[in-house]
C-alpha cells in the first residue's frame, strides 16, 4: 500500500474522533457548566474534521479496491469473502460491545432483535420513511462500503477500465433514479445516495495514478491548493453554504481535492512520513469503530454529573480525542490483529473445501 494513502487513512480516522469528541462536549454542555454558546451548537470547524474524514474514507475505499485489483480478474465469491472477512468480524465484536453497554443498569439504550440482526448483517433498513443507522451508529458508513463491494464484485471479472466505466454509469443511474423516485427501503436510500459516487471518483483516481495520466504543474498546484482553501473556508465559516447545500457539493469535493493532491503532487510523495503515522493508518478501521466506546461511557457519567472535569473546554476536547484514539489503537492490537491472522485462512479454507465438493459432485454427474 502507498504510504501516503495509509497516512491519509489515519488522518481521516483522527478527523472522525476529533468531531465526535466535540459532540460529547456539546451533548453535555449544561452539565459541564459551559457558558460560551460555541460549545452548545455544532460549529463549522467541529463538523469539518468528521465530515471530510468520512468522505475521505469512502474515496479511499474506491481508490484502494481499484488500485489493488487493477487488471487482476477476481472471482465474485472470493472477492466478497476476502472483503467481508475484513469488515464483519471486527464489526461483530464492536456490536457485542454496544449490546453489553446497553445491559448496564441505568443505560438508556435499548435494541430489539430486528435492529440487532440487521445491524449484525449490515442490512440498511428504513422505518417510517426514515433511514435507520445500525445500533452502533458509526456503522452507517459500512452500509455504503458493503453496497460498493457487492457492486464491484459483479464486475470483478471484467477488464478493470471497462468495470470502472460500467460501475460509474451504474452509480450515476442510481443517483438519478433517487432524484426521480422515492422508495421507502433502506437499500434504496443507500444505493441512490450521491455519496456512492465517491467510490467511482476514487476508482478514476486509481486509474489516473496507475497510468500516470496527471502531469503535475505549478498551475495545477495553485488551483488545487486554492480550491481546498476556498471550499474549506466556505464550509467552516459560511453557515448557509454548510447547511443549505448538499454535501456532494460543499464537502465531498474538499476530500476529493485532498486525495488528488496527495496522489499526484510529487512534492508530497517525497515527504518522509513518520512510521507511526503510516501505522496509524493501518489501525484506522479499529479507531473508527471503537473510539466511541469510551466517549459513550464518559458521556453517560457526565450525564449523571459524576467526575465532571474542571479543565478548560479546549483541553477537555483534546483529552477526549486522546482517549478515543487510544481506545481504537488498543482495539487494533487486541481485536483486529488477532482476527486478521485467523479469519482469511479459515474462510478461504472452508470456501475451497466447498468448491471442491461442488466440483466432485459435478464430475460424478458428468460421468
């Protein structure tokens, strides 16, 4: 994997923690005795990190899948087995943690069997015309990733460029269909959401990167940096722009421009990256899933006005970020790394035995 991409994954994960830590302070604004209203309402600078961070995750998923699989025709089942074995086991551990917390006396969280089952399988659902997040809410992004993996798998045996074109056309068609038709179904909400186009954008960047299609220049550098600066300023400081314009216009282009800059600016690619930052990117999935656990517990404690901090809000915010990141890193070493060693060999060995049995039966029938 490209080191700068790994580092960018880590930065994206940090942005999500940064935003959610601020969310805890806003949620417990009155209990913490804060008087400045900037801590009561979500501000542009607090939303920016989490929003752009998630957008980067989606773009990076598209880039990584196309980049690592370019001109490597893959079997539908093998591809999904490999990708799902990466996503689901850790996700299930995280869900079990949420369920365990909900069983603690005094917890306000309650889940029914239907919510638990659809969350475990990452099946998007809709209730009363509203899309419902999984019981661990950060899992909403996994709905989109799973949908993309299934779409990609259908085209995985084609030439990569042809597959990219067809997937782009399919996602554009879904987006258009979502504008024309409204269907009360979770999977429809996911497939027709314009953010699905992020995977196609990431795929095209992989194509340009592999083929050396982008020739960097001073003009391109000036345009890219200026675009990021102007769009970021508009999102952070212009409330009407941030809240009144679709995220595919006001936010996703920022993440796309950042990825474009990191991939194609040769000066950035030559910057020596600290090993810890690259490693941080490798643990980004665990950080994304598990950083909320200590934040949820701390929020519940503050709700009961226990152990309220006396530190300034900025310092409190920093401490919450640190706690969230450390929780994610701990989950990476305790949960994700051990699962990485056992999940793929186990699943592939079972898949191989299954295919062998099918092959034997076919030969018997043929004879």
